[in-house]
């Protein structure tokens, strides 16, 4: 099942339906020094961007690129 990527999509939903996005989260995890998939599994992408001071548009673009 393909889900529509939105700011309110959770990390869990995205990784579950699009495992090819996990490397994107891993790159951010290395930069932040925490595992985003562990620490923010139930958070929305907007919450992740806000909590970790990430650019939401950039995050969405990178995740969309991984899905395509």
C-alpha cells in the first residue's frame, strides 16, 4: 500500500509502508546522534522536524525522493 506523504504522516506509517525511507531517517539519526526511528516512531513528520529543528520541506523532499 502506498501512503500519501503528508506532514501528519507518522514515522511508523512511513517506514512500515515504505521501508526504502529508512536510510533517510538513518542519515538524520547519524547527524543528530539519536535513532529517529526509535525516539520518534509514533511522531508525525511535522513533530519530528519541530522537535529536532529540521527543515520540514527538506525532510519531505528527501523522503519523497526515496519513495519514487
